[in-house]
C-alpha cells in the first residue's frame, strides 16, 4: 500500500473527523448515563461521586497512556491491537451498572470504584484512547498535514454528547433505551476505526517517515501540565462558585463544562483568527471580569453568571491556545496529550476533591484566576504603553505596585471618606486602570489582578473565614452562619437553609421559614397526635437546622435522615441553632443517603415521613421516583402519612409527585406569608397517604389544603426521569 497523496487528504480527513467525533460523543454521553443508572444503587453521598470522578480520570489517563505506548508499534500493528481491544471491550455491552449488591460493612468510597470499573471500565478505557491515537494515524496517512486540528473535532463531539444527554437522551429515552442506543453507537465507532486502520501504511519505510523533532524537555512538559491544570480546575471552580455565590440553577453545570470543551475547538482550530483575538484581549477579560466576579453580585445573578462564563471561556481558550503553540511534532503527539490529560486530572482533583477540604469558601476560584493571569500571554495593548514600560524600567514597576497597594488600602479603610461614601468601586476602577496600563509587564499586571481580587470580595471572604464558626464547607457546598442581634440564619450558598429566633427559650422553639405552623408540614405534625396517638413515630429526610424538631411532643419517636455530616454538626454542635437541643435532644440521626437508609428500615416502622431533601440547584431524582415512593410506602404502612416539600425557584415538582405517586391520595398546601420581612417563608408541601381516613383527619381543621392537580407529566422511575418538562422560566 502506498501513502495517499495530498489530493486524497480531504476525504480521508473527514473519515478521521467522523470517527474521532463519534468516539468523543460516546465518551461524554456515558458519564452522566452511568451516574443515573447507579444513583438508586449507590445513593447520592459525596464519597460515591468523588470516587466516580477519580475512576473516570484514572481511566482517561490510562487510555491516553495506552495510546502513547501503542505508538512504539508499527501503524498496522497499532490498528490491530486497538481493534482487538474494542472487540474485547464489547463483551461489556449493552452498557449498564453491575447489579452486585454492596457487601455489608464495605465503605462506599472503596466499593464504588470497583463497581464502576467493572461496569464500564473496559469500554471507557477503549473509547478514551480514540482522539490521540487516531490523530497519530492521520499523521502517518497524510504527512505534512497538521493532525492537531482533529482535536477540535474531538471536542465538538464531547460538547455534543454533553448537551445531548440532559436535553435529548434523558428526556426521550428510558435507561434501557439509552443503553442500547449507546451500544449501537459503539458498533458504529468500531466500524469506523476499522476503516481508519485499513488506510494505515504497513511498510516500515512509511512508518518511520514522521519527523520526531527535538524531544521536549522536562520544563516544557511541566508547562503543558500546568497550562492544562488551570482551565480544568477553573471549570469546576466556576460551577461551584456560580451555584454557591451567584445563582443556583438546575443544569447550570453543563455550561461551564461545555464552554471548557469548546475552548479546545477554538484553540486547536486550523484557522487562528478567533483564538488569536481571544488571546489578545484575555488580559482585559481576566482583570475586569475576574475582580467583578469575586464581588458576587446578587442583584443581577444571571448577568453575573454570564460574566463568569465569558471569563472561563476566555481563559480556557487563551491557555489552551498557548498549549497549541507549544505542541511538539506529530510523532510526539500522544505524549503531548498524555501530559494534557495529567494536567486536566490534577485540576479536577484540586478543585473537586482537595479544595472542599482545604478551604471553607470557594477560594480555589480566585486562586485559579490569579494563576491564569500569571500564565496568559501579555502582549502590549498599544505601542505607547510598550514604550512607557521599556523606558520606565524598575522604577515604573515599583510605582505601579505602590499605586495598587495604596488603592486597595483606600478602598478598604477610606480615611476621611476620601473616595466618597462607596469607596470600593472607586478604588477598584483605579486598580483596573493601573492593570490595563500594565498589560505587557507581568509583575505589575499580576499585582493589579491580585489587588482587584482582594479588594472586591476577597477581603470580605477572608474576614468571614477568620470569624470562628461562621462558615464551613463540605462536598455539598458552603454553609454560612449569620448571627444577628435576635436571629441566626444558615445560608447554603445563595439558598436560605434555616432561621432561628434568639433571646428566650420560647423564641428559640418557634418554627420558622418553610416550617411555620401554617405550612403543610406544620399542620401535619400538629395533627400527628390526633391521627397516631401520643407515641407517633416521625421520620424527617433532611435535617437542616433542625427546625422541625420543635414540633416534637413527649412520647413521640423522632428520627432524622441526613447525608451531610457538616449539617449535623451545625444543627447539633455549633451553638447557633438549638432546635434539637431544646425540642428533641433524644432524636436519632441516621447518616447516609435517605433512600438507602429507609430501604433497610423494617416495614411499618414510621407513621409520618417528611421528605425535605431538596435544594434550589439540584433535585435528588432517586428520592422522587416510583421505586422510591414504594420504599416510603413500605416503611410507612397503609395508614402512614408522607409529606413532600416541593418549594423550588426553578422547578415545578408538583406534577411529578402527582403522576409518580400513583395509588396515593394527595392534597397540597401552598403557603405565602403576609410579609417577606419576617422569619416566615413561602412553601409548598404535598401530603400523601393510602388511607382516606388519615387524609380526612388532616384536612378537617384547615381550609388551606387544595386538591393536587393531575397533569400529563411523565412519572419518574429509576428507568426514566427528566427535569426539563418541569423547568420554570429563569427570572
């Protein structure tokens, strides 16, 4: 076989583009798909999903390392080995989660990696090697043509797979259909890889024709790793920062990841116009938007979210374009992508695993912005500023550092109201001006960026971190305790998590927020002694500040189900909230995923169960499926009463409950306080039971309950669930 000439390059290129795109599409489709499949079996504990992320990163690294090692073989031998690997991995089709039950006493964080690796490991490993391996094959077939541009196609496929799952696949197909659809896609990729392998040269003189160029040194490889680390970490940090400090919107995590993937498409494209334009103006974006974002503007949350996404995209394109500029010859392509994969994994580990343990706030976000400012190219904006810095030398740099330090001090302390009544924006504007002039001179620019980050949000964050007990963090988010003169509040990111009045024991026992006596759960818990007698057995899913404990009565048996140990410490040990201490000191707290915990409870062991495990940014779907309601029904028995809290800013969950809980009788109680200034909060609770007498007793003393309307919304099951049909318009 002879090497195809340049005129044959166009059709060959599109064969490779299609193969790479299809493989990347499947790769980013399988991750959320397997997560949905595993959720009922593994639960939603952070140890589970942190372990899952590590499995994905390890398999991706393994795939890239395999592609790199395979380069030592002849091209045709590479194709034979990879096709054999794809064929062996097909034994794991159709894709699904191993049904082996979790052994008793085994830590979920240790069991999850084995389960996921056994379920999809070979398939994920084989597909993950596609992009670098096929680019190297393309370089053999079409020498002289840049194979790196094919990486743009790879990330277009990744982006398409990322969007396709929540927007198309999940809403339209049950999990079994998704599994078989993915299997058909895998078969298509297998055929395409055979086609690509068929085109490879087999003679030794053709196989060694690629020029390896100069071997990259240790520092260059480290530079690749760091350039990949920062955007990867920033992508996760942006998702955390947006949902913690700006706006908590379902599916918002898709946008940072999608823009991160698209940045590769721009940075590795043949046409350099867009990448060069973004890189040229990235220092301005970093300086202006970086400082603004740390301020956390809640008045216009969606505009702030848009600014954060623009910042992420600009930084990712800039640093990835820098990697592209430092790429080696095609013969060393797989080593380049292996270094990139190492950097991406390290960024994910830092932002996803280390930062929540190391920091009590999203400090990784400003730190990674600062790192991007250090790494990004800094071309002079104007010839005049270039001449200024070349002539000014060290004295001008020192003057710039002093100017930034002075502006930070004025913005924080404002002696004699020198900068007016609102000094921070004035000082911030001054720092931005210094930073813009400093673009092209690394040290003054980075110092100006650090000053902007510190002044416009960083200082306030540090002050709160230094206040004992004010803030803590877990893998579920950032919790902030705000202590006032006569009230304490718990905020979970931007969501109010609980309020307790202080001053007297009576005030401290007063139910507040979503749990006031006029709320659905308040009326149900007050009616519990009438329905079930003095020894009612009460279960609560979601502890919060422990507000519902104030409805406990002597003789009742209370049990809370809570997944986050930090929440337990706040409610029981922080001293800021005393609901548990004053109202139900003997209440049992069961740690872990509520559905898994309830599945182990004896049948009929509860009389009333309140489901309050929802937040505004995420819905634990596995707690809202038909199989989950079957679990609740078994634990409650026929006369049991189930209360479901469906208050949500962005999701209308009532239709889901109405269709999913078929066979239950239901009513809902929407409550809206007369004033938004007090400790009361609007809420919507749904009461469900299979005993008409229980429902009649609950509704007897109140006219606020309404029938639960039935709509044509699809019921949620472990096999099918989608939030798109119930997503409200964003405001």
